[in-house]
C-alpha cells in the first residue's frame, strides 16, 4: 500500500486532493457534531485548528499553481497562506458586518 505524503498534497492529482479535503471536512463536522451532542472528544478544537492551518493554504497553493515545493516550503507556505486568509476574512467580516451589526465578531451580546 502506497501512502501519500500530505505535506505534498498540492502536487497530487485533483481527485486524490479533493478526497483528502472532503474527508478532513467530514471528520471535523463529525467531531463537532459529537461535541454538540455532549460526547466531548478532547482533541476536537486542536483538530479544527490543524485543519484550518493547513487545508486552506494547500488549496491556495493549488490555485496559485505552486508545485514541486519541498516539504518544509510547502508546509510553511500552506500554514502562512491559511493564517493570512483566516485573518483577512475576519477583518473583512468585522469591517463589513459592522455596518449592520454593532459588534459583529464579539461573543458578548450588545445591549
């Protein structure tokens, strides 16, 4: 059995790559659903953070057609692009949603 290296996922063929992304997404949804029903799995948040810090960046590496990177470059680019994307999405949401809601990304309710 040949196990592919997930650090080189941006070089995989598209079918295998989409299977990886779909399986990671389904596993995160399953773990979050179990947590919502009271079955607390201790590593749910950590898995979600790892998924967020890796998968979005690898998708962007494929979009930008950055292939044939070594493992360290691929990992660092994927994590850097993911963190940047998440932060810019939060900035965009906070800026645009503040036109309609007083404190859009706050956990506390405004009175």
